[in-house]
């Protein structure tokens, strides 16, 4: 019993050393703090599935007295009989010293002995942080048995601990092994401490998940051990019965006195919520799930709620609740994702999605490309609307002014400058008008120069026939021709 108590205390210390108000997810000033569900026997009233149980059809078993030749008291195990059955439900019922109930296997007479094994499987229905697994035997403890666990639903069975008087022979494990700092802390050890045939009844075996594992003293910072204590299922595999060696004579009475019987199967631990919930509850489909706080989500509070992706999810520690923080989207988006690159560069990893009001950027903080911020009023983002023909680029400046191609003008670059005509992808062409015969302006669409009186032609370089001042006109044009040639 002293060994048991020592084991349980050693195993519980990590959990007990946590802050006093562990059931509160925020303190008096409403600051988030680590919280966890209460410590419970996770196996209580949970059905264990056994691969072998005595009593169908009814069969006789005899109580082991240890002495050979002494008349043994024999009884009937009958699965249908309320007062003589020993079904697996008795493993996890209320454990009453005065009125012991126990599960019992068939006897050695029915072939129960190594290498035939029996599995007792406990399905917790949810991840728990396991502190200990304890078995109370109604007969003598087995010569060899093992405890396995599943870390996640449907995952592989991982050995937790071997108990054997023949560690090397049965499990190929060194007996009395221990784990040094730096070694794999997720390995199952084998011990022969609990494998004696005595006591013949009431022997306990308790496995504490963290005992003898160096990083237990730094549990908050040991993902390896955090994973080690996590289990959704626990399985006890009974491999070899203890005997006095008298079974070799094949006396049925002797063989009927060897069988497995366990009166209590307890699993001490807490519903696993990663420090983000103070209780587990049944969801609408009757599954046990954490009642997550700190803006976390999931059955085990192992992710952040949608829109709380400003930093990566972390489990809560004694001095940091590590609650999930909302994305900053300036009220222009209700969805975001975590962006590791953004988190590295800015310390805020939330990238807002589908920003409204023509905004863009990780926080919807700037205008979309080809938009600019309104100078007065509400500072809305307005479209640049730069002319696709006349602008160098669809992007305008802060004041909404577009960059125009040569000869083009207007805020949106949608018309020709004075003295230019015919807006195309190449900009506007300069008017080519005779300086003396025209006003040097031309039609913006056709390029037709605006001619002085008595002058005509596309460039205004011909005199009108029949003009009164024809002579004067011809003279003028001749002079201009000469001037142009000189230049
Ligand atoms: C045990 O579980 C059953 C349902 O499986 C439930 O009806 C009963 O109340 C539980 N007993 C206790 C003591 O929790
Ligand atoms: C019992 O459990 C062991 C270990 O998980 C497994 O290998 C074996 O197949 C199981 N046996 C039965 C009958 O379920
Ligand atoms: Ca019981």
C-alpha cells in the first residue's frame, strides 16, 4: 500500500502544483488563465470490453488457498445469474470494500494460460491526461501483464508499462529499467515488482505515467510527455497467470483454481483540454467534449476559433494562458487565416480574407489596387477609373490623378491636350497646322486644323480660289514655305 501511495503522489504532483483556481478560466480581473477539468476516475461507470469472461455456459472455479491437498472451496460462475456472474461491468462499478464485485475469466481448464491472452479494453471516448492506471486484483496478480494506450482515436496501441516476473523472456525488455535524461521518455519499462503470486487476493498494481521520467519536472515544456500522458483508450493485456507449479499434473480441481479476476480498474486523470476549459460536457450527439474558453475550439480545445488566428494556437501553461487572439480587420472582414510568414515579420499572423469596401492588405488597412482613398469625408476607397486608352497605368496617385500618355490630359487621361488630336493607345498626335494659315488648333477627333479666313486644306496651307485677297494669300504662303525650308 505504501508503494501505491508513493506512486500516486509522484504522479499527481504535476497536476496538483498548478495554480489554485484551476477550475476558473479567467481570474477576478477577467484575465485569461490556465484552467482544467477536475481530477476524476475516468474509468468509473465506463464499460470495459473483455475478450474472455467466465460463465457462458456456467462453469465451476475453485478458490486458490496456496496449500496443496487442502480441500478447495468451489463455486459456479454463470453469466445469466445476477448473483453469480462476473461480467466486465464489475471492473468499473462503485468500489466497495464490504461488497466486492469482480470481473473473472475462464479458468486454466478452459485453456486460459500463456500464450493465450485476454484483453480488457477501456474506451474513454475522448482524450484524457492520464495520471495513473490502477488495478485491484481479486486473485493473485498475474505473472505477466501489460498496459497499452491509444494516443488518439483509432491510433496504434502503444505500450505503457510491462509487469512481469520474466521481462526478458515474455516481453524482450530488460527488467527494472529506468530512463536517463536525454533518453526516449516515451518508452514502456518492465518491472517485476508486482509479479509475486502472493498476496492471493487484493493485490494492487498502480502505474503512474510520469514517475521516473526526467522531464516530468518540466512538464509544461515537454511536448513528449504531454503526448505520453494523452490517451483515448487504455488496454490491459493479461499474458501469463501466476501458479505454484502444481498445474503440471493436470488435476482439473487445480486447473480450476487458476484464473484472472480483477475487482477494480481505475484510471486517474483529467479530461484533456490543453488548459483551455474547466469542464467536459456531452455534446448533442452524446460525445464528451471540452467546454472550450480562451477563444479556442475543438473537442480538446486544440485549435483556435475561426477569426482568432492572430497567433498560433498553444496550450496554456502555469504562467501564460496563451489564449487565441482575434484578427485585426478594421471591421471590414469576418474571416481570416493564420499566415506564418506574416507572423514572423510582424508579430501578428492574422491575414484577413475578402475585405469589404474595396480594401485590401492583411488587416484590410489599405485600398485595393487601382483605388485611392477619398481625401475628404469618410476616407472611403474610390476607383481610380483611369482611361484604359490614355493612361500609362491603371493606378492613380493619392489624389486620384492618373498618369497620362504623351499629349493626353484630364484627371482620368481621357482627352487630348490643346494642340493634339486623335486619342489612341499611343497617346494623342500633335496637330500639324500651317502656322500662318491656321489658329494652330485642330479638331480633337479628326486633326482638321482650324483655318484663318480664305485659307483651306487639312493643314490650312491652301488659299481659297476666287478670294479677293488671293494675291496676298499666295505671297504669305510663299514666304512661309521659304522660312520653313531655311529651318
Ligand atoms: C452509469 O452510467 C449509466 C449509463 O451508462 C447511467 O445511467 C448511470 O446513472 C451511471 N451511474 C453513475 C453512478 O454515474
Ligand atoms: C490484445 O491486445 C494486443 C495488444 O494491443 C493485440 O495485439 C491483440 O491482437 C489483442 N487480442 C485480441 C484478442 O483482441
Ligand atoms: Ca468492482
